[in-house]
C-alpha cells in the first residue's frame, strides 16, 4: 500500500484540521494516490473519497457536578486539592489590606468609645501601619498590656 503522506497533509491544510482527522476511503485508494494538487484534494473531500472526521468532544456533566459540590458544600477545596502556594490563592497585598482594615476599625472603635485617648490611638495606628501587629488578636493583647479594660 502506498504512503499517502502528501495527500494527508494537503487534505488537513485544505480542511483546516489536524492530520489525525483525515481518513481515506479504501475503495478509492487509486484516485487518492494520483491526487497531488489542492484542487484535486478539495474535489475528493467533496465527493466523500477523503473523509474528515468530526472533532471529539467531552461531556460537561461531571464538570457541572464538581462545580456544584464546590459551590454548595466546599468539597474538593481542602489541602489535598490545592495547587500552588498560599500567595497564589490569595495575594499578599489582599491579606495585608484586610488585616490593616480590621486593626484600624478596631482602633477607631476603641477611640470613639473613649477606651483609649487620641495620643495612644495615633501611636497604635502608626504601629499598625508599620506592621508591628501580626493580627487583630495581637493588637488586643497589646492593648490589654497597656492596661485598657476592653468589654
């Protein structure tokens, strides 16, 4: 049997598909072997002597099911399913902004309820900006050490 490499390549280019999707009808092997121009290949495709297979698709059912489980119950979101570092899931800046906002809101609440004076508020505010506190609970412990009675 002849090697139809040229015909396969031409057919894939004419049909704008990959070479794997080009199939030859075995009843018309001689016609296909003699075709060496794009025009001849086009005619053979039109006549059904060269067959272009349909693209294979996948079912979206499993994907929909998985998305629903993640949305409803948070399944498949635990440590074994995570890829990349923590910074890839939630950026460093985003974490910083949320932490500083919490701390600043808490400091404003302390100042507005007269638990700390304006001078102490400014000192703590600057410390928060300078990343002296790891978290809100760290701020609460620091304020407690200062001797402020909270709640």
